[in-house]
């Protein structure tokens, strides 16, 4: 393995892409923020780093209040939109059909569609380069009751909250364990077996130079797509077909070579997470709804 040294960059990821709402219920604004986090657990202190040129910046500076809303995967369009359009020019709540709702502890509105909204009161504003960091105390949290389980605990797995990493949005993947599992012998044993799974990243085949030149971007109902592979590329990039020898009926039964278990398991593991579908927001990945033949337990059993 070779690690290459890059110049300093915002490589810490994934981070939550949150929707920060501000203003009032009657005149609300919302912007997407990725530079946020928890600073202390007691009192609960958080921050958002906002560039001074953002419309929200001055609203928050003047009111001393904002709300951090956690969006779900099916709100990703609104998340992106609120991160590229300014409230200076449009009403993003209206445009994205978001509902501004009153908060108990601050005048800033929360977003009704978000499963969790965290009301914050600003303690200080400090400039760090191109961003101003709003250090704030969390003064209230409101949670959609459909994500609270029988024991009163918040079960955000159902909600499908978002992650943001290196310019891309993701849903969270499979639950791998709970806090402290590494000191629970049985749970640790299972996880250590899972960790042996090897994920192979195959190098894409390089196109020959002439094929690259003749390929042109093309239009689809979803916009402009990168160049299609030129016809002659298939000859180059497709694996050669090897003629199979005719089956000998008198031969001993075919004995399958043991596959590379790690790679096989990884393929299964990655595909074991059922794809999210429209109207399928609340699917929880449990042993019941993950296809049973590819559940974690079966993967481990198969690998033993
Ligand atoms: C995923 C994502 C994350 C962003 N994170 C930040 C951030 O942390 N701080 C910031 O100042 N702008 C951030 N932006 C840009 C602002 O959301 C964007 O400039 C927005 O239009 C500001 O809205 P406003 O002018 O209505 O306040 C982000 C944008 C996106 C798409």
C-alpha cells in the first residue's frame, strides 16, 4: 500500500449535511451546512460554520438563533437545492415544499419534514478564515414520534438519514454494531470475522486513445451523459471468449474450486443492503427484511 501526501483539505468525512433553518415561521430561510458537529455533551454545545456572504449568516447573527434539522434520504433534492440557491433570491421553503414549524425554545422555525430538529442559541461568533463559526448551546430537540420505539428510544435507522462525503450524498449503510461492542466478547468475535472480508476494487479498463477521441457525450432524458464507448472499444475491453470443451459424460462429477471466500462474501455483504425504493422510507434492515440467505449471520456461517 502506498499513501500519497496531499495538501491540507476538507477530507474529514462523512459528515451530516444538515439543513439550518433561521428567521421566523413567517419569514423563514434555510441553508445546507456540512461544517457542523458536537463540541460538548453537557451542556450540549454545537457549532455551524457559515461564510459571511450567505444570506443566513446575518439572520443568525442578528437573531442569535438557528435550528439544525437532520434530513432524510428522500429529502436529498431539497438538501442540495438549499445548498446552491440563496434565500436572498427565492423562498426555499416554498420552492422545496418544506413546512416551517414553530419551536418550543427559539423563534427560529424548524422543518416539519425532518425527523430531528435541534434548536440552538448562539453563544459566540468567531472567524476562522473564510467561515464564521457560530458556537451555540442546544436548547431543545424535537423528534418525530414515528421514529421513537416502544422503549422510548430514538431509532433513526428507520428514517434513513443522510451522510455527505467528498461532494457526494449517501444514505447510511448496514448497522455494524452498537457503542461498546468491542469489549463484548461474543459480539467482538462475530465482528472480527466480518472484518476479514476483503473488498476488491477493480481497476477500470483504460480506453485506447483513438476510441476516446471518437466518443462524444450524448443527451438522455436525464441530461447530458459522458461519452458512450466507441464501437471499436468493445473489441478491446471485452474479455476474450474461450471455447468450452464439450462435456464428457463419463467424467467424475465436477468439483468446484473453492472461491476466494473473502471477495465472495464482500460482494454479498455489499449487496445485502436492500435498495431503498420510493414509498419505502421506513424499511429497517433487520434479519427479517434483509434477504435471509445473505444476512450477516448466514455470511459468517458460510465463511466458517
Ligand atoms: C452539501 C452542502 C454543504 C454545505 N455546507 C456549507 C457550510 O458548511 N457552510 C457554508 O457557509 N455553506 C455551505 N454550503 C453552501 C450554502 O448552503 C449555500 O451557499 C446556500 O445557498 C446559502 O444559502 P443562503 O444564502 O440562503 O443562506 C453547503 C452547500 C452544500 C450543497
